[in-house]
C-alpha cells in the first residue's frame, strides 16, 4: 500500500480507498460512503482498548521477575510508532515462539536473529533499530542489574527515579515508560 504523505495529514491513496495518518503507520479503511469500515481491516486485529499484561498472559502478581521482564519487552515493542496488533505479534514471536523470555536468553540472540523474528511478525518498519535496541536493553539489564527488573526497583529511591532508570535504556522513551508503568506500578510501588 502506498500513500502520498505530507506534514502528518490524512492523504488519499490513489490506488485504493485508504487514508493513512503520517508519519505513523496506522491504517484505516473507509467504505465508499467515506465512513470508517472496521469490518475491512488490514489483517491486524481491531484493538479498541489499551493492551494489558493480562491480554498477553503476563502475570505481574507479586512483582514476579519473569512477568516484569515480559511486560517490559511488550511495552518496548508497543511504545514504537507501529500498529498495536503488530507489536503484540512481535512480542509473541520473540517471547513465546522463540522463547527469548529472559534478559540472558535475549542477549544471547544475534542481531540478525532478532531482525528475522521481527520480520516474522511483520514488524518491518523499525526492525533493524528495534533489534539493536532490544539487544542493548538485554545486555544493559544483565550488566547493570544482574538481569532483573526488580534490582532496578531496589536501586531506585522512588517511582520517578525508577522511571528515569527505565528511560536511560536506549530506545525507551516517555511512551514506553508510560505503557510499562500503567501495569507495573501497582505491583512494584
């Protein structure tokens, strides 16, 4: 699908009846009358709410380490300008299918392997940089916090300091911190 993009406005694609919001890749198909037609989606599931940890079968009960790491990876993937359904699929491919569910396992993955995993999930717009940043996240978490999100919590005096520690990871910005804390804050603070 190709659309002519300018300055973040909606533009019509000449070859299809599609509106594309630029620079974000959210796609909304429209019926001939011009109203949104949610029955004709592009293959990604229609997500009408924020994705929660429980939607991904992640348990954050008792601030368990496995759940916190999985939610951090899911938040990292969803924090990028990409469709939520694609981010969820990327999470499932990396964590469930390829079982890279700990910082150590993720760090032992090659850049090329991660790019292939992201490609499997059609997470292709940012696949190279996302793969690099995921590896950097796993390596830094292993090196500075013994591979545990809980150690980051213990090293932080308060929530603001913990959020700053999260933001210090390459590729984690305010949106990723917001997504992660939306679910994790209730169990770690």
